[in-house]
């Protein structure tokens, strides 16, 4: 358990207790990780017992992260000359969250009933594959986690929420007809939250957040030691936002929380934590990693890292952010007193070793080898920093977020051990960077984002089929140059007929099909598309 460092934080914890204690969580145990995900977006902590809960290896008691939380801020684009734009921001900070459970009601821009949405939804790939194979069997019962998937909103929220595979293309989630959650990984956790807390959060952006935290049960170290997160931020407000920043607050605690260092690798869009000495701990009451400790990193997979920043656990000019402007500035590498992060020292302009040069990234040098001008925790251009309890915020500038638009963030939390057991604190950083490069390559190849494919193609009517519906006396002519054959399936997936192109077209008569709903599949040499066909 970490101690509260100052009075302001202590008051924050007390005042926030009722908020966080009402948020439901589920455990996510996948690969080599055992962690928690909360309904209001908080991550990786046992908030009820004030202890870290990113346990890795999962059968141990040692955790690598105390907690993490997302920030988003921007300015309302008033488009009025000489009128300053209004700053809005919401964040998860320690146990305090500006977000509450559920989506936003579109009719009045208020949050939906959090008591109904106070849940997370956990689904496994195994459950979905079983469902795909058996949903049309009479003796099959659809699992509860598939039936309760939050595909649709209620009470004024958006109609379509959580993603799903829609076999018949009617935009209605019908698991009894073969539809299923569109998840990533072997096991995924989904949550929906919003910041539209009228009266409780005057600086709210009216942002709706959809999150999917997922992982893989893989023998490969690069996957079993990694947790992935997809975050979707939807602007449900009445305004356009500009100068928007996304930030991810990371409290890396590798076992003993009081002997850590942090750093940034701009080439990997990664911030990371590692032990400040060759032995982690021991500290009474806190499980530690011991000799040859590991390292942990967070990668922005689909965005450029534009800033990384820290703050001290005190009330001074480089201390904890306190208001909306402070948090926004933190995402731009500025301290709460307005001063910019400096290259050297501990980054604060008053520290020994700090230069006059502004820096956008905290400790961007490589700690695994010495380079005279590379700024790291041990090469500050003065005395080395003392290991301690570190936090680091990774940010990306999104720029504009127009009304009704959205943006997505893909993250990976990668854990690496010191495989050489050579009693150094930097060998694991070398291995972390190597693993992170492989994770990025897997992501770029599409393998990480790959979802579970249906046994029938999903509706994607790129080439309209006419007439549809088809009635007595009519026929369908398919004369697209790149279509070579047509398949017609029943709604349960049974192949009814297949026709090859004869000359320049394919013809289907109404008399060939009974009254009902079908899936018609158009196939070519390179691609296919499908459409629902109604026969009257």
C-alpha cells in the first residue's frame, strides 16, 4: 500500500471515496496478467484496498502498475474574434474520476442512469466460437455474457453502442440469430463511461468513452506479457473542439513503488518504468521482484507521442496538477506554475543540471548505455536522481474534435523480464524495447486488431442488388464486371444455390426461392460482398 503524500491528495481521496466505491469492476486474467477494469474507466488497481492490481506473473502477488487513467482536454471553438476559447477537460486521477458509468443521453446531453450501466462486460473468444458453431442448434442456450452485450442504448442514448457482428445486416443485435460481440484478443473487457455529470463537473466536455481492454492466451512472451486497450472518444456535446490532447496517466510501480525510474522512447512512442537499482525491494508489506528486476512500458500504437511529463508529489510549482488548466498544461509538458519542462536535471528549471532548452519528452535518452548528451535519470548533467515513486503522463495531440465526431486510441502495456538474470536494472529495458518493436509490428500487420470472423460474410452492400425485395414475376440480374459467381444462403447459413456467370451476367429467378429472408453473396477474384435479400 502506498502512503498519501500530502493533505490535498488526502482530501481528494476522502471526497472521492463515494464515487469510486460505487464503480463495479471485473478481474481480467489473460495471458500472464491478472488485473482489474472498472465500469467508469479506472484501470489496474484494487481501489477498495488501496493496492496495485496489475499482477504479473499472474500467479504471483507482485504488481508492475499501481494504476492508470486517461485524460482528454480541448478548447471550445467559439469562432469569435478576440474571444478566448473555453478550456474543457476530463480525467482519471488517482482514485478520482470525472467519468461516470454509461453513455450520454442525446436529447439533453446528460449521463444515462449510472446504476443501470454500472458494469463491465467480459467475453472470451472461446465463448464466441462455440456460439458461432451452435447458435442454430435446438439444444443450445446462448451464454449470458452474449445476451447482455451492450450493443444498443436506451433512454435517449445512441442506438448502436458496443460493436457486434450483424449477420443479417438489420442493425439489431440478435444473438439468437447468430450475432455476437465484435471483440479483440482471446479475452476482452468492455466498458462505457461519460463525463456529462451536470453540476458535479463544470468543465466537462460531454465526451462518451468506449473502452475495450484485451489480451491473448499465447505461449509467445510478446503477447502473454502484454495488455491491449482500445479507447474511443465520442464528442456528444454541442460544440466543436480544437487543440485537443489525449493523455494517459501511468503510475508505474514495479513491485516496491519507492525505488523506480521512468523514461521515454520517442522512436517507439513509448513511456516506460524500470527499477532504479539492480534489486527491487524488499519493503515490508509489498511484494517485490528482487534481483534483476523487470521493466514495464506503455506504447501508443496508432498515434504519435507528442509529449511525456511528470510531476512531484508536493504542492510546489512542479507538484501535482490541481485545476483544469494544470492538467491540460501537463499534457503539453508544462508544470502547474506555467514553466516548461527543461532538458536536464529532473526537468524543472530550478533543478541542478537543467538547461535553458525546452523539452517535450521526459528522460528521452537510453538508460541502457551512456551517451554524454542523452538525458536520463542517471545522466541529469548533475548528480543522478535518487530512485523513487514515479508517475509519467504520455500525451498525443489530436487537434480537432468536431461535433458528433470521434477518435480512437490503441495502447499496449508491455512487460519484460531480465532473461539473463545478470543483476542489472537495465537489461530488462533492452528486452522491453525489443518486445515493444515486435508488438508494434504485429499491430501494424493487423494481427492484433483481428476480430473473430463469422461463418457467413457480414453484410457489406457495396454493389446494390435489384430488385430487393423481389416479388412474383421478377428476376435479379447481376452484371458487375468483377463478379464471377453468386451464392444464396438461408438466414441460418445453409447454402441454397450457387450460380456462375454465364456470358456477361448472372440471373436469379423469383421462382427459384421460397418466400423469406436470405443472404446473397457476390464473389469475385479479389473480394466479395453480401446483402440481405427479401423474397416476397
